[in-house]
C-alpha cells in the first residue's frame, strides 16, 4: 500500500468553532503551545512517535507564529497537529495518544490547523503521505494525489546502517 499525498481545498471547507466546544465539554483544551511548552512537547513526541515526526514538530514549534496546536486535559498532553512543518502548505504530523483516540481530538486538532491555514491565506493544504486516507476524506473532503509517494520526502536523510 502506498501512502500518497492528499489535497484539501481549504476554500471549500465550512468552518465553525463547534469542535472547540465539543472538546471543552470533555475537559480537553485545544490551543497553540507557548515557549515553556516546547521542551515538554518534544520529549513527549519522542516517546510517542518517530524521529522524523519529532523533527517536524520542532520545526512547527519554531515557526513564527507557531504552526501547531495541542490538545491537553489538565496538564496531560493528548495530541498534536502541525502544518508548515515539512514544507509550506503541508498539514501534519497529526498524532493522538492511544487511550485518547476516538474522542474527536484528532478531528479537532485537524480543523484547528486547517482553519488557521485558511485564515492565513492558504487555498489548499497537502497531507504528506497520508496514512489514514479515510480519516482525511471524512474530516476534510481530501482527495488523493496520484503518484505522489514519496513526493517531497524523496530527499529526506537516512542514517547509515
């Protein structure tokens, strides 16, 4: 199975802030991280995800303005979504911890990023090497970009083995 890129038409999406209210009712806050959060987020990401994702998350955290959102309950980090991390106009990575999946957190983080991208003037978002294509189709009417794997990722470095 190849993970092609997917394209989202931001100008066609209907946005509301309902996703924020739904999460808030469950005690989950969706927000942009601030400076003191960075080292904790990166340590959490190292435990949860791949080294490539950690690099992308670090890039998004260092963008000005920051180009990611986090989900947290009390002081517990539940998930993260980024954009403009791999390249301008790219959405991802998106990750939610195992025991918090299925609660709409991934959808809410995705919508927060896509709304922010649209408000920043983007017409489209690209999901690089989309793993869960059904999710992106459902949440954002994404369409697959044929023959796009490995796409921009073809030049990523690998450690010598």
